[in-house]
C-alpha cells in the first residue's frame, strides 16, 4: 500500500512538472523622438503592438498617452547610465500572461494623429514570467519630423524657374 501511494505521489509530481501557470507580467513602452522628447498625447500618441516573435500573435496593443516629459531633464542634462528621463512622459502600459520566457517584438508607430508622417520603429526583448519591465520601461526611438507646409499653396513656374517663399511648421516626431 505504501509503495502504491509513493508511486502515485511520484507520478503526480512528474506529470505536474511540465505544467506551469501563466503569470501576469507588466510591460511599459514609451516612444521617444530621436534627439528630442517623448511622443505625447498632443501628437496623438504612438501606436504600440507587442507580438510573440515566434508566432506573430499579438499579445497587447494600444496607444501611448501622457506628456512629452521634462525638457530640462531630457534635452539639457547629461545622460547617465541609470539616470531617469521619463518623469511625466507618455507611455503604454499592459500586463501579459506568460508561462515561460518569451521573445517579443515591440512595434511603435508615431505620430498617430498624422498618418502622413508616421514612422515605424521596432525592437525585440525577452519577457520573463513575473519579471515586470516598468519604471523607465522600454524606450523606443522614433526618427523623423512632422512637416506642415503652410505656404505656398500652389506655385506658378516660368521658364522652369521660380522664387518660392516657404513657410512651414516643423516638429520632431
């Protein structure tokens, strides 16, 4: 009887060894303009899509929201390895259920409010069950400018020459 009980417990242990439960893992993603500030709500935020790199399955998606961050900290202070630059900046926050380490691809497209200027940037990271990536989170740099030409609306050319006065509003994405 003892032997049967022992083998029953051993069998249950062996069978349950391969079964692991999914764990909520928090992830924060931020979109930062190259050599500039974070893409905030005023620019429509940034579209964030988190995918399983192996299967392509979408694990989370949404928009960053919030401010562009502190200008003095981001633009003027020297950067240090563990220095924080994200206070008050836009972010996308999610929780993903994972049972084992998973390589994910994070795509960011910004600015969301102006599709003609949207730029896509990506990175890959390993998510470990229960090891949250919060605080500064994952910062993905988005290069480019949003250019809004205000004048001229139309140009007349004569002899393939024209003096064109230009008025534009240019903002780093």
